[in-house]
C-alpha cells in the first residue's frame, strides 16, 4: 500500500493534567494541493501531489520562524500555524485512462495517551518535524506498529455492514464502494528522543510507545512522551463509481495550559476557543509560490503529476522514460496587471451592485481579470472590512480569493484615478 504522511509542527504547546483529554479540529479543508514536501524534498518539486492543511506560508523550504508569519491557517485555532500533509487521492477511470482529483478534508486529533506508568504528557517541542508511513511500502506487516498506525475506514452511515470483516477498519484499500466516503488514518509516533527536532530519515528521533502504536509507555531511547497526533483524511470516494484499483494515491499553535476536555470539543478548552476563527480558516489561501502545473482542479489528467504511472501489484515502482518535465515555480496568485495593487475587502453597494458588469461566475475570473472592470457605484465606498469576508475562491484560480458574499476585493491603480 502506498501511503506517506508528513508534518511540520510549529508553536503548539499543550499540557494536560487529565489522562484522557483530547481535542479535535474537524472538517479542516486543505490550504493547497500541490507537488511540494518541505521535509522529504526541500526546495524542489516533490515526487507526487499532496493535500496540505494549516498555515498559509507552506512552501518548498521554510522553518519555524517563517511559518509563524503565516497570515492565517485552515485550522480554526488561528495561532496554530502547523502544516500537515498527505498524498492526494485520484480516481482512475480505466476506460478513458484519466485521473480525477477526489475532494479531501482532514480531522486532526490531539490525544493524551499515557501508558501504565502514567508518564507526563509533554507539549510538542517548537519546530518538530516528523513523518509516518512509507510511500514505497507495498506489503502490510501486521506486527509492525509503524504499519498498524496507518489504516483505512470505509464509511457506511447506515451501518448496513456492521460486523462484516470486508468492511472493517483495515490496512489496505477496500475492494468495494464506500457509501459515505473513506477515511485514510494515521497515528504519529508520540515518543521523542528529547534532543532532535528532525533526523535524517525524519523518523528516528521519534518512536511508537512500547505497548502499542496508539498508547503506552515510552522506550528509554525516546523517553519524552508527547501528545499523540492522529489525523484522518476524509476522501469522497463515494462520488465515483467503484472499479477495482480505481483509487490511486498520488503519493499545531500557542500555549495551552491544563486543557482538560475529554469529549474532543475544542470550544470547551478556554485558550483554544479564544483563538478559534472559523471565518479566517475558511478564507485562508496559500501565500507562497508552488509548482506551476495542473494537479486536477482545472481538468482531469491523463497522467498523475510527476513520474507516477499506475502501480499494480507488489513489484517495484514503474519508472518513466523519458522522465516527465519538471515544472517551474509560480505565484499561487495570478499576477495583477502592471500598476494595480490590492487595497482589501469592501462592502457591496448599498443601492445595487457596486460593479454591474463583473461577475464571480465568469469562469476565467481572477483579480487580474477583475482589474479590467473599473470603478464602483451604487453607494460602495473605499472602506475596507475584515480580510476574511472576501473568501470566495476565484473561478479562474483555486488558490486565489475573489470577493465574498456582499463583499468585493478592491483593486487600485493610481494611473487610472
Ligand atoms: C515486521 O515488523 C516486526 C516488528 O517491527 C519486525 O520485527 C519484522 O522484522 C517485520 N517483518 C518484516 C517482514 O519486515
Ligand atoms: C476564458 O479564457 C479562454 C482561454 O483564454 C477563452 O477561450 C474564453 O473565451 C474565455 N471565456 C470568457 C467567458 O471570457
Ligand atoms: C482608498 O483608501 C486607501 C486607504 O485609506 C487609500 O490609500 C487609497 O488611496 C484610497 N483609494 C481611492 C481610490 O480612493
């Protein structure tokens, strides 16, 4: 099974006095879907496409000090600028040979899971990076915690298949349709060596507990017990017909003291709740440059980005000859025409549309296109409001925001004044 997970944690500090405290950031949407992986392939285009959640300054190479400058995060607790990423899943249509990007969202869990010794659960050290899983793994080793930590769950909200082993949580993809979609799940190792924020293989500074992958005491080599991080990537496979082999993988925070919620509801955890801003999370768009290629938002693909031919069976990964060209990097935003700059988000006209001829539904709409529609009327004025009010995704660029409900993104060109 082909599955890797990587993450970068920033300033999230959580300390609990209650053994089973946990909290969940549910339904977190991706920030960006792109071929970048700052842990495995720093500074370059990564081998496969990732779905990335969290801080808006996710980029090819960055560190803690850069990431904390993120304007926003897709995680509702805005001071949490951590990034988490996982391989994107595609639907492969065998008759047409095409790949379609399958919509994804994440549930991120922070769990307090001490073992029999009831060790102190520590906050994540600032700047920790780690990965779980192995993109080259083809065979599940049922006695390995690292392999047990990655699982798949077929969602069937009608519970029509309760008790059927073919529908249970499992180490592999399902051989049948999942009526409510599917969850790919990963449990990160929670024992830290206490010294290194990263390691050459991005794994050895961390270890799974002695008794189990998801709870237990820490081994003497990795004595510092951290909060357990578990996340679920929800994949809407139910939107596509089931054909065997048709699901293809492409391949964080502030100081929290005594956050003792035991039902997972972050809003019951005072300091986390104070920092929740769902509007900002929903409006958050990436800030940095990404590889300039279609990962499947603008059309279906005839091949997966990178060298990722369909890989069937347990043999070695197929190679590409010739190697596909590597895209250059480009701004996530369509550059504005010369002379124009963005002032912010303003309210609509009070007696009609401020812009009568521009429309968000124009399939080519970006801010650059919008700049062609000069002037506003019907009572709209040059007073900016909260940036996150302008949260609608531009039809012509999934990584850019074009106004919002009853709001307009205001662009200005002094030479046209
Ligand atoms: C499976 O995992 C166990 C525990 O980590 C290890 O001892 C064993 O060598 C692994 N088997 C294979 C075939 O890799
Ligand atoms: C959008 O752009 C495409 C390609 O540049 C062009 O063919 C099409 O006419 C444009 N559509 C509109 C509504 O402007
Ligand atoms: C709009 O307001 C901004 C900030 O106050 C100011 O810099 C800009 O010149 C104004 N633009 C127009 C077109 O009035």
